C-alpha cells in the first residue's frame, strides 16, 4: 500500500531508525518547522519524518493493537470486567494463543 517495505517490531533498531508521521491538515497538529519540511508520499499523504537515536525505540505512529491472549489474560484476572476489544478501539486485534 505504501510502495515500500514497512515493519512492526518490538526490537529497537541497532543503528537508529527512521520515523514517519502523517501531517494533519489542521494547524497545531505538528510544529510549523516540521510542517515546512514535510513531503507527500506515493499515496498522496503529507508526511514528516525524523530519526531515532541508536538502540532507542519510540511509538511515533498511530497504531494501537490488542492481542486475544492479552484479552484472555485480562478476563482471567478480572472476570467481572468488560474486555470486549471494541472497548479499546484498536486498529488491529491479533489472534494469538
């Protein structure tokens, strides 16, 4: 979809990474200095990017995922709770054992 390889990882890149973020149309969504340096990607979305220090790991995107194993563990820890995944509004629900 993005015209290039994209990965989701729980391991920080050894030599630092590159982060990209969509720039919202409204003012205040990102600092003006980032807006001025933004570019348009192959999908037509305006993007700003930056780098991360080696060995660091930052959640820079708007991805929220929940696993079915986590939901099951929450249910077992607190049976009276409401752990319907829709309650958490994730982008992805990953079916895990």
